[in-house]
């Protein structure tokens, strides 16, 4: 294979152009794998880093945007309230790709309300939950996604049923719901590409083990458990344009295609059983089943490529609002005269 | 019934007449549609050229509870609340007796004659109004009958006070946005009632209105609408908000006016976005995000919402995000009195956020100034790259005031230090988001979408160096905080300066903010009449400018007038100027109602032992 | 390598010896397990009877970043931070050069000899430590090797300074809760390292430790654990909390101790409940609910959490709910420096809430006082039926201090004015939840479950009369607020009084709060030596008592020492006492590190022109 | 029928003893109907008002606890954050019945996070959402349960999909989920009784029309629409004890029983199709179907009488904590001595 350092993509950037600062997370932290796949996905999709904007809440996961896409603008906001900040900023330039990084505590504990309301508005953005079942940065308390019965150092045993990010997203009418695993970089990468191409809120619930506080092989959010219990719904491949499909790769009948808003495709290769990610109902059933059988169900769980987004409702100019010259922001003196008249 | 008419007769007509100088309170139940009638009366007086103010004292409730609308007409132009009533229009049996307490002796009571009266009305003049009969006579459609009862008192009161019916008709047209049919159907009832009064009531009281020279250059408007319009002419681009009394009508005015005024002429698309958030934690989050991204961003709320915004406002201060927060104050602590007015959020707003956080606060006192600060707030916040809180209140925001017409902004929009691709390319020195290049503490900022290779940075609420990189270094932390403080101190002289009203040889200073101005101006005149000359300084911004200290020092005693319990303005002034100042005596007062001149006059007279 | 040893040789031994008076900083990376080693050294010195303090300066990160542990030994009992190091133990290549800057000339550097040194060490004495070799020699199990490296420096440093190995062993036992096997395996490495040092290193430096009389009546503990224990002995019944540095260990200590100490002897069931909430909006909500329902209720958090609690704290103030809020301060604004210490939340906490809201704040300065205020806070909050904020900070809360052992509460639990069925039956006058029967502004309260027919009421954050009924009446509103204020004013003289340390003929006052005490006491001594006599008043509660004003007035000048940027304590004092006070000069300072005596000494000397 | 004013229940109280202050809500407001049924249910269940504690947030709905059970303690808290307050208070006396009143804005907008986390903890309490699709008290803005396309005065048209309280509760593992309609007092009353007998969080989503701002006959939250589209899952009857069942009332086979924790029963009389409220899966499907067909599905949607509650996890004394004498709250001096010893 050729030298990864000097290779460039179609917009002439090297992989290094997509990197960020050196990670200060623990060696082996799942979050680092996710960062790496974000870098690769953006590089391979030839996205200009200036056209991405990053947001995060607070947590180890939320620190990670410092460690990728160093040439992209970003804002590390407040614990559990990144969605509102991302939503406000998005209006400044609706042409940019919005990427949000959160943790399970950040999203499912303090942030559940904003997460659900973001989904309800279907703001076009990629929303990644780096899900490890604990609060990493505060040293290993249970988060709301910790499984019932999980026992942790100094925390005792968790008595509560977990909040399932994917189920919450589905019931909240999310237009894109996927689950993946930091131990399966390839699938994660393809899902990331699909997410970046989707027009709407793309929720990615990524099981991302915390090696310092929750990686015992018998616990749901550990590497080993993930490797042993992962049940992919399909082999997923992202194809930038129909032309790009090399048919040999797939035998007829075995594949299902979903065309995304920007003309790209998600090609799903059938595994054990058929699965149609556009059927919300089936999606819920699969999640239910997976829970019963303690599978780590991964893949593109649900997608509706055509659901309206917040932008559709607000009838906005396509032109970046934050570049609009000052003179165009102030109505004419005549209009004010009329208003004064109307208030006699 | 008769016996009461009797009583009025007994009193016989009072001597003399009182023209254009009285207070009339209309007592109804809310949800009965009296607002239109009351505003019509208010507007009619305004159209006659008579200085007038209207204050709506309403319950936190939708339908069926007592509500009062006080109209003060004052040939001298005093617009403050007065605590007594010369005239009562009584449509509400529930409060008949209670309301009479506020009626001056020799005062007047108009009342719907289906209220059966048990109360003794010896020393007031009573006019019963056959409301139901007149409605029957006018045969109004069933569903409108209750509502139209209000037009009956409009007609009768107009007739008895001498309000020109033509003017009433004109007011109805304004009221119904020139829809003649509705205006006429209302006017029909007004006219009928007026004629009944003409033919059946004998004028016994002394109160009259007479046309005065037209109030050119004045309009009728409320502060929330004015604030919204100000924001629109200030180029607002984003508003994230959540409903709360008394701030709701500000965002709703944006919703109403922005689509008319801020569509892009070429594309016909909106060049703004307004989002009703799920709560104030979200509305401020959206507002911070939009401000960071380079939009003129705002939110509006009241006390409880401000409390919920505390953490995000601290982030905005520290990450240096421009945004405008309108706090239309109601009465706290807690949920308090949601439909009453106060100035109790000053301290919290000034210090909003943990750690060492301070905010610029600007404080309008008139509807016209709400418009002015509506657009200026954006220039200030983008110039200093920090949140600006506009501190209004329910009295200013929700009541209809006569006010100077809105002036078009006298200077172009100033976006502050923003760098785009070319600016960065030609930038005089090394750029860092938080580097103080000009020595004024204000760094240059880039916003998302800027494709210059050096433009991007990662903003954060954690410690950071001049380039926005994470840092825990003690010196870097301190230097950054000192720069932000420098910026804040520099703002003092560039914010709206205090407005000062002097009197010959005054040794006493009166100091206040916001909507207590009308009461204070009136008090000044009347104190002077009692031999107490005063100067009055209305502070319009925090942090304060040098003029404030000069004023304080140049008076033997200063009285600080404010609608709260703790004397919050006084506290802020003392912390700023403790070493240097002459006594600051607090005249803080809070019960949910607007300030009266009388309170100030009495309080000062007592303390001055006069 | 050699060349560095050389350099040490060149210098040759310094003259004289310095005993029990130096500062040693151990430089490691976090997550490497050095905490145990550092605490062992700290404890060993303590066991030798030497006054000692340890300060952990750590990053907001879990693994791999630089962290420093400074141990100060002071025969004179000075426990404050000092800015320089006499001895450096260097295990971290990343910071070698940087750290040397803090080393005094003639100082000492122990370093792991696998760090290859490029730096010039001319004027320091260097002891390389063959850490890896010794670990190999000790053949430690693979998985423990990195961790055990820390025990190597424990051994070598002990040997070179003269720390008795037996004491080290004892400390290890305490450290591992008397688990001998673990203690011994650690000690084996310590011993091996010590022996290597004995045989291979020649003592060149001047620093020694010697046993002193035992520190009877002292223990080693941190403030968060002490606060939790205080709460348990104060009868806490409910804690709703959410994790946040540096407050987390307070709630976790409750989780650890409560089950042992607060099971019901008869039933064996818990007579308390601790709930980890989903955020601080919820943790304060739970705490308010429990306080209202008659439980001794508490929560713990830090700046960002306090910001989120603003609205609920306003409700608690206005509805008069007893509860205890521990704010273990870190550095703001915003997320700021989560792992550094400060006193920047004073203003926000005092005014927390919109409208006219004020809170009682009590401020411990020592671990022992954290315990004391831990139980007293409940008595105060239930006595005055209002929230009490206990203001601690990271330095006090998370660092291990030598402190007076905890004293058992000297008075029984006081639940304040609570009425149960019989009390109501025999109540002296008509009872209303918000009626001031005793004239002290403090009403009597009933709590849910009370089955007396008159007991129930509906609490609310909206305006209410003496019986808790909804009211918008202006007079009722004002009277209620005045009563609450009376209650608050009465509290002044009943809260912990200031602690005053006087010096003969002092004209200058030093004023401070909380964890700046050790630095201030040390500064007092050293200023006196320079000829500046000072009195020192440590304020322990807001609102302040009359002693505070007396102290301020009785000094020509007062310096207000605090770890923040805005001089927040000074601001509060000026608002309280502006008219009457002599100058208050702010010595506010914030960079995330604990106060040093030197800073105070220099600042005062400058201002006093000495 | 006998005189309702003087009738007493088995604990000797008249219906009047369960009343509150005069309602200040708009005449015809659905919330008033709900208040009336709470009064009747408690009266008929012979619950001592002193054994109930009321909580609410902010809104017209949240005002209503003033208008019933005037002899019960209560706390009108903050907007959207009643659940946390109720949870904290509940520990003071776990024998009392906790009743929470909220609105759709209070629960689904600002309060969504606390609502979901309350459910997750399964605190024994009756949680009623008086759901009218608008913010009544602030004069008629859209709430998060407003249907897509709803048009309101001065608010324009709502573009967003509604949040479905019942679905959110189910997916959040609620142990009791019911929906009712202020226009069907009888069903509401029986459901209230079942809710009061359930040990766990009982979620009642009650469609409660706002006659002032959202009662147009063609809108989902109006009386007329409800009357025309209500689709009850079953006829429901609450039976205090098995002995009390009069068998004639039900023909075999046609009924389904659920025994509640306190020994009482819910008897469900089959209507069109069979429905098993203990099958969460079927519950979700029914809601999905109802949504498609625009039915107002009412009845006991789901129940798990035996799910653990927060109390089970915390191993609390049964004795009311807030009556525990001060001396029993402070450990002995000896214990403190030991602690001091351990800290040398
Ligand atoms: C308002 C507020 N409360 C608490 C904290 C403390 N805090 C920092 S990170 C964190 C939890 C992070 O957990 P998660 O989102 O799962 O991220 P992870 O570290 O596990 O990747 C908490 C509670 C905070 N920063 N802000
Ligand atoms: C923090 C906060 N924000 C906003 C408000 C204003 N407010 C009062 S009631 C209400 C909405 C109530 O709607 P809902 O819960 O549906 O109750 P309803 O009146 O419809 O019964 C709002 C936004 C408030 N009281 N507190
Ligand atoms: S603590 Fe856990 S989540 Fe945080 S960086 Fe380390 S491994 Fe990752
Ligand atoms: S406004 Fe609506 S919700 Fe409020 S009381 Fe009136 S009808 Fe009920
Ligand atoms: Mg996590
Ligand atoms: Mg509603």
C-alpha cells in the first residue's frame, strides 16, 4: 500500500490535514478509535475541514473534538446542553456539516431533554454518543446507560434499567438511527459516511469502552463483551454515487440500497435475516429482541432520507447568514415611518 | 338602586370643574374582552392631544378574575401611576366594595346596573349604566354580547367626560387595523350608549376632558413591541426564546414583524430565524451558539428564565460571545408575582454566572428607549464581544404608553472586530482568538465558515491561552481574566450615559433606573413646590461611567429609588464607589405595582424633615 | 549522566543543615498510582510529629498528564503552600526542565535515572534513582511494576532525609486499612530502595527531618470526607447529588460511611437515602422536596452545578425550605479550571436566585471545621427555615490535611419550629404556615404526614398570605418579604462568629475567609518580624455579625484577602457597611493555586511602603 | 339516589372533605374535570386525605391541585421540575400516596428529562399529564405534544411531530401507562383508582382540552375530536378486593384481570379485539396503529404490577423518616472516636 502520510484525496488534502492535537485520553480509550474513524471518513469523503463545525458537551468524550479535524471550527460547550448550542450556530451557515460529540452521561443523564428535542427538530447534524456506561471524566460513576446489575469500584451495583439511546431516538421520530462499536472501525467508518450524507439528525450510538472504569470482560460496554456479542444487521458500504458501485461486489438479491439526500447510497449486504432499515416498526422489534438475547445489535437501524428538517420549516436563505453584509440586515427608514404611522 | 341615585343627588354638584387631570380605573374580569374598550378610551384621549397613560393590573390567570385598567390623564404630562382613583368604572360585582376604597371623596362611580349594590356611596357621584338593556336594544349577535358590554361604558364615559365620538371612531379603526366593518359594529354600540347617557344622565361631577394641541411626534406603543422592532432594525438574525410572562410579547412581536421587514428582497427568503425552544436552558444555548457563529443573536425572558440561564451566561462571558438577553422583569423571588412589575433582578443579572462573572446591563426607561436599546444592544455586545442584558420590566414592556415616535438608527451597524479570509491574510500581527492586539482587551474573532487556514479555533469554557488552546497554566489563566476585566472596565465610558435632570441649587440627588422615571420627574416638580430642589440622575448602564460618581459626590445626600426590596442599585453603587461617596439612602420599595410620585415625595420629605 | 553527578560534586556540600523546614515536590504523571506513595511520605512525616501539609496539583484528565504533589514540612507549623521547591522528586520526563525553575539554588533533585537529562543542573544537588533496575531486582509482578516505581522514591527519599522506615511501614498499614500483605509487598520495595540509597548515595544536601513530639489530638483527613461525616453526625437523612470535581468525594464519602453509621439498630434498615440524580437541576429539586417534607436534606456540588441550582434555590428561599448546599469551589468563570482551587462563587451564592434573594453562607477554613459546619449547617437551616450554603473549596475538600480530631457535637440536634399533631392541638395562637407568632420572623411549620385537621397547606413559589394561600395583594406581598428579611437579619448574630487573631498594637486589619487561613497566619508572624503588626479576622458566615463591623472600624486600614478576581468579599462588606468603614483594600488574587503567605506579605508591605 | 353532600365513605368522610378551593381555571377547562375525578376516586377509595401528598409544576394544570384535596399537603414547584421535588419528598414517608399533576408543556417540553428519569426510577407515584397540546397559562403557544399541522391564533402552523407521552413512558420502561380523556370521566376515574393502587410510577396521559386556546373541533386535543375518535382498549373497572367482584357483571372469557400490588384488581372487559396490557410489545404496536388511524386510544395501555421501585433499592426503614426522633439520627460518640483513630 502507498504511503498514507503523503497520499492526498480529491481535494488535495492529506490524512494529516484531518488530524487534531495529540489525544490526552487514556491509551486504549474507545473514544480515540472513534476520533480516528471520523478522520478517515472525512478524508475519504473529501470533505473540506472548513465545511465542518464541531460541538461537544462535557466529558472525556466531549474533549475528543480537540483530537481530530484541527482545521475545523468547534465549540466545547456545557454538560448535556450541546444540542441547543449546535442548533443556534447551525443557522449561521446551513451549508456546513455539523458534527456533535457527546457521551452517555452527557446525552442520557443531564442531556436527555435537549437530545430528544434536537431529534424532534431534525436539525441536519451528525450526533455521536460515545457510550461507555459510565462517567469517565468524574472517575467512574454509573451513567443512565449502565446496565442493570453492573457493579463498579466504589459505586456498588446499578439497580436501574438502562436508557437505550437508539430506542429513545426511534420513539422520538429520529430520521437516522445507527449503533456501532469502537471495536468495529470499518462498520463505524461506513456509518459515519452515511451519517454525513444524511439530511437530518443522524444519531450514532457507539459503544466505546472506558478502559479505566468500565471494561471488565463481562460488562456490556467492554471490548471483550462487544466482540463476543456484536450482531451486525448487515454489511454496510457507503457509495458516493451510483456510478461508483462495482456490481461484482454484490450478488443480486443479497443487497438493499438506500439513496441518500445528496445522491450517495448506502448499500446493505444481507446477513442472517433480511432487514429493512426504512421500517421503523421492524427496527423497534429488532432492538427489543436484541435486548432479550443480550446481542450488541449494530448497523443502520433506521433511516428516513426524506423527512423534513428544521431548515425546511424556517424558509431560510441558502446564503450564509453570518456573511450577510450589515446594510442588508437593516430595513429602510420608510418602513419605520409606516410603523410609526400605524401606532397613532 | 334609587336610593343611590338619591345619594348622588343629595351631594349635589361639586363646585368648579377639573379638566384633563384625573385618574379613571375600569374594573372588569379578565377574559371578558375589556382590553379593546380600555385601549380605545386611552387612544381617544391621546388623539385629543391629552397626555395619557394606561396601566393594566391583571391576575396570573386566563379568565374570570378581577382586573383593573387605570387611565391617567394629565395636562401637565405626568404619566406615573397614582394610587387613588377619581373615577371608577365598575363592571365587576366581586370587587365593588374593595375598589371604592381607592375612590377619592367627591369622586365618580359608573357601574353596570345589573350589579345589585349594597354599599354606601354617600360621598361619591354615581352613574348606573343599563348595560344589558342597551345591549338588547343594540341587538348584538349572541356570541358578541358579553364583549360588547364593554363598548357600552366606552360610550357612556365618553359622553359624560366629553370625549369626542368621532375620535372614538378613529381610535376603533386604529384598534382594528382599519377594518371598518368591525370598527363600525363596535362604534354602533358606543354611539347608542353615548346617546342614552346624553338623554338620561345629568352631569354631577367635576371631571372633564378638553382637546389640547396635537401630540405631534408621539405614538402609542408598548415596550416589548418596541424592543422587538429595535432588534429588527438592529439587524437581529437569530432569536431563541421560551414563553414567559411578561416577556412573551417581545418574541411574539418578532414573529409578527420580522417576516414583513426582514425577507431578503432578492430571494424573498427569511434572513433571520426564530425558534421557540423547549425551555430557557435551550433558548440561551441556542442564542450562545448563534452569537458564537457570527449571528446577531438574542433571547428574551423573565426572572425564572434568567435563573436557568446562569450557567450558559457564564460561558458566554468567559468565551466572549456576543448576544443580547432581554430580561422583562416581573416580581421575584421565585415565581413570585408573574403579572406584576419590579426591578429585583439587577444584582443577579449583573453577576450572572459562577466564578468572577460580570455583565453589561443597559436599562431603558421609556418605550422609545426600548426601541433605541433594542438596536444599540447588538452594537455594544459585538463591539465588546460579551453578552448585553437589556433590563426592562412588565410596566414598560406590556403597558401601552404614549411615547416619542421611533427614530431610525443614527449610525450604521457595527459588527465589531470580525476577521474574514482577506482580513486574516492582511492582519497586522499574529492572530489568536484571545490575543489582545490593540491593547483594549478586545481580541479579534473569526466565525465558522471562514476558510482561511489560520481561521479555525476550538472555543471552550475551560482555561485557554491566547489561541484558544486548553491551558491550566496559572499565569495564562490570570492574564486572560485580567484582559477580560480590562475590556469590561473600558466599556464604562462607552455605554449609554446617565440622563440628568437638574434643578436650581439642588443639594439633594435622586438616582434611579428604568420605569421609575415618570414618577421621579413628577416628584421632582412637586418636591420643588414644597421647597426641596433636587437633581435627578437616571442611570442607563452598568458598569457605570464617571458621570455617576461625579453626580453622587456633588450632592450632600443621594436617594436611590428602585422597585425592589434590597436596594440593589444602591448596593452596586456602594461597591463601586464606597470610598468616595456621600451618603446613599435607599428608597427601595416593592409590592408589584409601578412606582408613584407620592411615595418618593413622602419618603424624601420625611427624611429631609419637611 | 555522569556529568550531572559531577555538577553536584562540584558544588560540594552546602554549609549547615536545615531540619524540618522545607518543601518537596514530587512530579509524576496522573494515573500512575503515585498518590499512595505521596500520601505514605506525608503520613510518615506526620507520624514523626512533624507538622506537614500536602497539596496535589493535578490536571483535569484521567491518565498521562503531569501532576505535582507538594509536601511542606514546617517545624513552626506553617501549612500554607509555598511557591518554590527545596527538593524535587522527578519521575516525569515531560516537565523536567520546567519544574527546575521552581527549585531553589542549592536545592535537591531526585530523578528516575531512565530520564535522559539534557538540562544544566549546576547549582542543584542531584540524586539519580535507578528505578527500573531496583524494580527488576525486587521482581515485582508485571502488572504492578509501574505502580511500584513510586515506592522506589519513597524508599530513597526516606533514606536521604532520615525518615524512619518503621514509620513508613506503619503509614503503609494505615494507607491499606491494615491489610498487612499489601502493605508488606509495598514496604519490600521501599526497603530495598532505601538500602540501595544507603549504600550508593552520598548525602550532599542540607535537608533533614527529625522526630518531634507526637502531634496528639491531630488526624489526617480531607475536607470532603469531614463534611460528609459532619453531615452524618448532624443527622442528615437525604442527599441528592450529581458528580462534579471537586465535590464528588463528599457524596461518595456519604455513600461510604452512612451505611456503617446510620443503619437503624432495631430494623437494620437505612434511616437515610442517597440518590445520584441525573443532573443538578434534579439534585437540588430532590433536596428541596426532602427539606420541605421534614428531612435533614443536603446536596453537594461546585460552580457549574450551583449555577444550575439558581432557580430552585430562589424557591427554597421564598418558600422557606431548610436544606444544606455544599459548594466545594473550583475556579470559574464557566467550566474554568475544574481541578484548581478558588473562592469565586461567594457573590453568586450570597445572591443566588432572581428577585430579592439572599442566602446564609457559612465558610469553614479547616478540615476540622468542615466536620463542625457539616452538622451545624442543619441546625441553622432548620432554625431559620432557609437554605444554608457551606462554602468550601478544592484545596480544603480534596487535599489531605493534618487537622484537630473531630469533636462530637456539643449540643443536641435542633429541628427548629416544627409542629406535629399534639403541638398543633395545644398551639398558643392561630397557626398559619407563614404567620410570625413569635415576632422573630420565623414561622412554625408542619410537614407531610401530619394528620391534624389544620396541619395541611399548599406550598408555592408564588405570592402567598400567612396561611400559604395564593395572593397577589401588594400589602401581603410586602409584609411577607419584610418578615423573611427580618428573619435573615436576625440570623446575623446567631451564625458562627468571626475568629480574630490579634497582635500587640496592630493598626492594620487582615480580613479573609476559608482556606486562606494558613497563609494569613504565617503572613501575620512574618509581617510582625518586618515590623508590621496586624490583626486578622476570619469571617465564618454571611450575613456578618456586629463584630465584623467593629473590627473594620477599629483598624486604620483593612486588607481583604481572597482567592478571586473581583474582591467579592470586599464587595459584600462594602455594601453592608459602606457608610461606616475605614478603607477596605482588596488583595484579591486568582490563578487556581492555594494562597501563599508570601503573596500577602509582599502585597501588604508594598501598600504599607515598607 | 341519596344526598351526595351528606353521604360518607367507610372512613367517615364526605365528598366535600376531598374538595379544594374554588377553581380559577376557565369554565369548561378539561383540567376541572380531572380535578373532579380525583376527588371522586379518592372518596370512593376511602383514602384519608392526610395520606396523600400533591405536587405540581407550573401551568394552568399545575395550578389545579389547589382545587382538590384541600386537606392534603402539597407543593406547587417549578416549571418542568416537579418530579425531582416529589421524589425527594417521598422519602419522608414512604407510606403516603404521591400525586403529581403536570401539563404537556411542563412534562414534554421543559420537563422531558425529569419525567423520563422519574420513570426510570419507578418511584411509587401517580403522575398525571393534563395534556392540551398548548401552553395555556402563557396564552396558547404550541407545546411539544401539539400535532403536526396544528394552526393556532398568532402562532401559525406547528411543523413538528408531537411527543407521545405514552410512548415515551413505555420506551422508558414505565411500569404503568394509561391514556384517558377528560370527556370520559368514568374511565378516568377507574384508571385513577388503579393508578393509586399500583406500586410504581403510574403515568396517566389525559387529553384535557384547553377551551380558551386549543378546542377547535378539528384539532386532536379538542372535546369534539376526542368524542368522535376515542377508541377505548377495554371497559375498565377497579375492584378493591377479589371478594368484591360481582361475577354476573362479566361473562367468562370476556374479561381479563390484573391483580395489583395491594391486592386490588383491575378488571378489563374485552371490546373489539383482545388486548393484554402486560405485553409491552403489543402496547407499542397498538399506539403505533392508533397513530396511523388517528384514534384517540384510551385505557390501561401497559402495566407491570411487580417491577421493583426506588424504595426497594435503597433498603429504607418503613417507619416515616420525618417522624424519627432527633436522638436516633446521631451516631454514638464511640463511633466518632473509632473514626478519629482510623485517620492517624
Ligand atoms: C453542570 C455540570 N455538572 C457536572 C459536571 C461534571 N462532569 C464532567 S464530565 C461528567 C460526566 C461525563 O460523562 P460522559 O458524558 O459519559 O462522558 P465520558 O467521560 O464517560 O466520556 C460530569 C458529571 C460538569 N462539568 N458540569
Ligand atoms: C422557568 C419558567 N419558564 C417559563 C415559565 C412560564 N410558563 C408558565 S406556565 C407555562 C407553560 C404551561 O404549559 P402546560 O404545562 O401545558 O400547562 P397548561 O397551562 O397548558 O395547563 C410556561 C411556559 C415559567 N413559569 N417558568
Ligand atoms: S477515563 Fe475512560 S472515558 Fe475517560 S479517557 Fe480514560 S478510558 Fe476514556
Ligand atoms: S387557558 Fe386553557 S388550560 Fe388554562 S384554564 Fe383556561 S382552558 Fe384551562
Ligand atoms: Mg460515559
Ligand atoms: Mg398544556
